């Protein structure tokens, strides 16, 4: 959308829009950014990976998932807890059915309290539960691995957004160069037309038209510089940093992606294996399989061992120790259908995970195909735009000669200038499309570079 806007204001409403030679473009660009720091694409991507808050959010989710996996593992390990208490309580007799004969008379009560000190250790260890706990831990651990792939997904998206924003800003910068060249040509033509009119070889309306064209070219440059400033601000946002937009962009190119002209099936196979979205979904499916196994294991008994050691008494120097040990077997006979419901839930989640893998496989193929077609189309567009630019430049040269010789008119000259500016803008746009398509292919393949 931004490129269409840039081309629109480059072309629309202008009756004449010339362009100067390459050396004028380089001089103008150097003057514009003489004191600005030059930002490269690699620096922009590095800054985004270091500062983007969305990446910190993904890493926070990974830390949470790892913590959940460690919690699930804790159920498999020995548990040891300590306790201590001090109590004061009354000792009034309360008869119990079937109890022994009390030594105190029934009905004797008192508000007097007696102290009780108690310290103890309790330990427990799960012995066997038919794989329920260990499968729950495995599912959580694989789930954490899946979240780790989500971090890679976020990193790839951040790199892609930064590359697109960088070259969008580069396009805006190049269109500033087109606007500067246009203004320089219009000023040159204005001087020539003024001389012709004063000499009486051309009508005065040509001078009025030349002045209007010069004013339009100046407005075009103002708009182009404003668009470039907005594009740099957008790039700063993509990098996740807070800084001034008083910087310039390097004139580097986006190198070809290895295999971009190769067989599509080779690229699709690579993407299916390496792309973090695919790895994430495969791990998620594995985690859901383990969750289903865990749900099935819940119908079996669990065997555990526990023990308690305590020391208690009315005073710290009058305590008595005791210990207990217990081997327990827990059998889930009736759970109100909860276990069957959890099994059905796990089956549904596994089915969803499998469907997501299939859907992502189709998306991977589409992404790779679109990126390759984008690269192919952009290369063809660049070749055509280069040809159009060369011919439009020759057309302007001939129109200038005809106008100076008195054989042409200001309308013919203006049309030639408009054609050249249009060709220059299309050339810039085609280059941007090529770089964007290469960024898309990198992301589609799951490559960092």
C-alpha cells in the first residue's frame, strides 16, 4: 500500500516531471544525509532481535512452559516436608461411644490450658502409577519444546517485518532521489524556457507552464521527504527501539536466496522439515499424544510410600518422639465419569493438533510458491522497467532537442518528462518487490538468512 501511495503522488497531478542523471542523484543524496548515521539491514535486524518486546513476551512464555514441565517432574521425585507448632488447649473430657471409663468425673471442665510443642518431618515417594505421572511430565516437557519453537517463529516474524520495513524505507528514500532529480530538471528547463521566451522564439505560456511544473516538482519533493521520514519511523518501530529518525539507510541490496530459482518441491520439502511452525505443530501433536496416554493411565491404581517422624511434648525439655510409615494403594473405582471425559478431551485435542499439522503443510507450500512467483515476477518487472527507463530517457533527450530547435512544444516535453518519472518510479517499485519476495522466501523456508 505504501508503494502505491508513493508512486501515486509521484505521478498524479503532474504535467511534467523530469529526472536528472545518476551523478546528480548521488550528489543530492549525499547532501541530504551528510551528517546522518547510516543504518544497514544487518544492524536493523540485530536491533529488532535484541529489543522487540514481542520477542521478550515469547521468551516469557517459554520460561513459563519450562516451569510447568519442572512442576510435572516433581511428582516423580521424593517429597520431604518439615513442620513445627506450639499449641495451648484445654483438656476437658468428652465422652465417646464405646470409650473407656474416664479417670476424671464427667462434667468437670476448666478453662485451664496446657502447652504442646511439636516438630516433625514427613516424606513421601510415588512408587508406581502405571505411567500416569511420567507421561504427564513427558507431555509437559515436549510442550515446552514446542513453545521454544514459538520463540523461533517470533524471531522469524520480527526479522521479516524489519526487512520489509527497511526496504520500504529504502524505496521511499529512492523516490526522494527521483523527486530531487525532477526538481533539478524542472529548474533547468525553467531557465531554458525563460531564455527562449525573452528571445521571442517561444510563447509566454511556455514560461507559465514551466513555472507551474517547477512548483509541482518542489511539492513532490516535500511530500517524498515526509514519506521517507514516516517510513524511517515505521522502521524504528519494527526494530523495537526508541530513537530519533535522524539516520539514513545504506544502499545495499538484498542478495539472492539460495535455491530461489531451483525446483519448488526441493524448497517445499526443506520448509516442511525446518520451518519453526511445522516443528512447533509436530511437537504439539506429540505432547497431545502423551496427554492422551496419561488420561488412559488414570484408570489404573497408584502405589505410594510415606512416612512421618515427630517429636512432641508439653515443654521443649519433655518431648517424646514417634514415627509412622505407610504403604498406600489408591484405586479409582468411581470418579463420576471424570476420567472418561478427560480421555475424550485429550482425543479431541490430539485430533485438532493433527489437523493443524495438515493445514500448516498446505500453508507452507502456498507460502513457498507465492514467494518464488513473487521473485520471478519482480525480476521480469525489473528488466521491463529498466528498458522503459532507458527508452523514456532517450525520449526526453529527443523532446528537449526538438523543443530547443523549435520543432516541439511544451506539451511534448512535459509528456516525455512524465513518462521518464513514471518509469523511474516503476523501477524503484520493482526492486522493492524483489527484495520483499526474497524476505518472504526466507521466512517461508524457515531460514534466518
